[in-house]
């Protein structure tokens, strides 16, 4: 049953990535239609992120009550409905309202699927599945770009992605019996797990705070590099803006390629070793970016940061049941997801203030500082949970 379900989970991870970059690629056209300032995209993004944080924190209770399969199907259906509704929205305030179910649908499914894979599949599958997310994140803007290039409006791009999500929802509904082969919804071998943990109870678990900080720092590193790499290359290294945009895309190419490779490397190294390997590669990449002189070194450094990021996210998730026990893993992964989105929301804008008031040249040092905190928290986590 688990082998039959795996292809569906792979497709689900592609589906998770499809909407993630859609707003950014569509917004230049949407902004003109809605006649609002360019910066208003940030408001929609923040509402989506807040909804994702809330649903991530609720994922433990929802998954125990409904099961991973139903949570996944319902969440994807909510996202599909929000995307389809986006395509018919005629006012900006309507987009803001629709962003609520958009975000709520994303958080629970992300946490539930990650926990299910962590419990039932090997580490290599976690890496490959997150590579599938990368494929989805690249495909969404590509579809939107093809629609706009073809002379159609952004509305059609959203409708195409919505139809794909609706099709996937149908597949997930039909696959519900398969999810019962490995219950992660509160039952295991006929035994009922303890009730869902409150946030206060989660924070009392040894290592919980550390793993939350790890996720916060990781996503802060990833999104800071994603948001500010092109500006760093243009403003500090003097590379032309159009070229810098292409070089900045190599960061996500590095992540996606790295996750494909990580799946094979994880057959030899355990999760903690993979995380440490990733941290070393990120550090080396950041140092290369910080070196004065050659622009080529900065570009290679950016690619290495992407490659280093590749194993960290999936391996931290996959190691969660080993650190905290299967009965606590869904609750922990839920707060990890929430911490991740908080890091994504807060830290890239914070570096923007640094870049604006001091210098964009500090980006590699900012990444190194976040990396040092993440590495320290990870080692403390390993020590605190070693005897479990």
C-alpha cells in the first residue's frame, strides 16, 4: 500500500509548489488591473502567510481527528477553490479575503504530508519529495508566463493552476483508502495515542524550542538569499540587473538539484550528518560571496548556498520522529512549519532595513550569523534528544 501511495504523495508535493510563486509572477499584471500600488502584493502575501501559520499550528489536532489523507484532500480543495476565486476577483479587497482560505489550505497539508513521509518513508524520499516541490514552484510561474506571453490575462493562469489542483483533489479523494495502511492520525496498531498537544505542552518537550529556532533560521536564510541575491549582485558586485536576475535563479536550481543528489547521499549518511554537511556547504558559499573581487566567486557562492540548503529542510523534518517520538511528531512538525513561515515573513524584510540603512554587501554575513545560530540549535537539539 505504501508503495502505491508514494506516487500520489510525489504529485501532492508538486501541487504544494505550484501556487507558491504564482502571485509574484502574476502581480505586475494584476497590479495594473486592480489599480493599486506595487507594494500591495506584500499585504496579500502576509495574509497568506498568517493563514499558513495558523493552520500549521492546528495540523496536529486536524490530522489526529481526520487522518492525513482527508486533511490533504480538504486542504488541496481549499487551495483550488481559492485559486479559482482569485481568477474571478474584481476588487483588491476581495483578493485579501480569498487569501485567508488560500493560506489556511497550505499550512495543514504541508505539515501533515511532511509528518506522514517522516513516519513511513526513508530520508531519501523526503529529499526527492522536496525536489518535487521545487519543480512545482518553477512550473507555476512558467505556466503564468506562458499565458501572459500568449496574450491572455493573469486570470487564465490562475484558472489553469486551479484546474490542476481540482484534478489532484479528485485523485486524493479516490486514494483515501491507501492512507489507512500507515496511520499517522492518532492510531497505530490498534492503540490510541495521547491527545493532541497544546502549544504550551509542545514547548515543554526537550529540544522543541531548538528545532523551532532551526526552522526559523533555515527559512530566513533561504528567503533572504532568494529575495536579495539579485540586489546584492547588482548593487554591490556591479552586475547588470538583467544578468543578476538570471544568476539569482541559480539559487533555486541549486536547491532543486541538491535535493535530487541528497536523496542518494542520504543512503550513506544519516539525517544529522546530512544537516551538518549542508551547513558546511552554506558557510563555504557565504564566504565565497563575501570575498572581494571576482564576480564569478559570488555566483558560485550563491549556487553553493542553494546546494547547502538542499538537505537541511527535508532532513530536519525527517529526523523529527526520531528526536521526539512518532506520537509527538505531528505536533512538532506543525510548530516547525509555523516557525518556518515566521522566519520567512520577518527576516528577509529585516535584512532589507539593513541593506537600506547600512549596506547590501552585508548579506553573506547576515546568512553566516543565521547559520551559526541554526547550527548551534541543531547540536543542542541532538544532545537533548539523544536518549529518547
